[in-house]
């Protein structure tokens, strides 16, 4: 399988995840990088009418996670730890999280991510440690668009 086919497969498993059916995000993956975009709705707000921190975390973790998994062609990665910083409140618009791998060795990958609002202002950032699981990517729904890949 080519790197390009691997990245498209990761994008398909991301979109196939049950949590993403209602949130309708989009994703693009490259070599050690990932971008996640999502429109904010009122259903994602906390009581004070701003975006709940769980959505910041979701976008940051996914951008960093899939940047890491872009470099691992055989198995699904796992988030071992993740630090999140919420730097600016937001209540509407389309958000964009950009993740990139900053370090890797045989057993783990470290990635960072930043989430931006529509004005390209940073609203949050995070970094995570990702480890390889024993779950083959080829067994996950959507990874192989057809069995000949």
C-alpha cells in the first residue's frame, strides 16, 4: 500500500467513527501532519454559551493522533497521554486543528497540535504521546476501500 492510500484509509476510518456522525468534521492527512476542521454549533456549548473544552480536546487529540498514525502503516495508534491548553474562548464558526509529529522512536511518537478560529487566531494547543496498539488497521471499518488495496 502506498503512503497516499494509507492516509486516505486513515481519513475513512476517522469519518466512520460513530462520534463523528453527528459532528461532521473533515480531515486531511499527509506525511506526519493532519488537519481537522469542524463547524461549531450551539449544541457544543457549555452553560456560559462558549465551546465546551471537550471539543477543543477532541480536535487537538485527533489532529496530533492522526499525524502520528500517518507514520505507522500497520496498526492503530493509542493516545498514551495528552496535555491540552485552552487559550481563547470561541462560540461560533469553523475551527481548524493542525497536528504534526515532532519526535518519534521505535516505541512511541510525540505530536503537537494547534486549533485556530476563522480569523486564524490560536484558541488552543496540545501535545501527546502515542504508542502502537496491536489492532491491525486493515481490520478497521473503512480503512481499505476495497480488498485489493
